[in-house]
C-alpha cells in the first residue's frame, strides 16, 4: 500500500465522521510509514464528544488540514519512461505549482497542483 486517503461524507444521508477513527487510521499508517491524507471533515464531524456541522468543502478541507493528521510516508518511486522505453529526463517532468487557495487545502499532500482552470479567484501561483 502506498497511501491512505479518507474524509467525511457530504451528500444526502451523510454519516458522521468520527475524529477518533481518523486518528486511529493515521497511527496505523505512521507505524507502517504509509502516507495518510485526511482530506475533509465532511458535513457532520464528531470530535471530543461534540458534534459539528461544517457546510462547504473549503471549510471542511481547511479544518482537516488544521487537525495535523496528514502524514507523509515513504515516497512512491515512479520510473517514468517515454514511448521508446527510455527514462524521461528530469527537465521534461511536470512541476507542481499551487494557487493561494491551496494553502488551506488538506489534499495538497496528495495533489498534483493547480490545474489553472480559472475557477479560482486567487490566480497568483505559488511554486511550493
């Protein structure tokens, strides 16, 4: 296993996401040096005996990031080759970049960076 990604539910019939479960998953991943990404709390979030209602994915992912649960495990070793089977030179590889909104996103750990789709109000790029 290379990584575990988890988060709460947002759609109709959403079940509560319990922070104790998130913490337990993270501990298992850390013990095995597997990357763990807590991407969002979901709409109904349980923590320390309290029930929170968090509306909106941006709020949910920023709260997940602030929880400190993300863990970078061992790196995945990709061997990228061209159509001839030759290694792709490093200067031809994609370089990740992020917009200002990415600073508050818990998925940054597993994300390939900004797609420059233009939907983001904060257009400046941050090469991080």
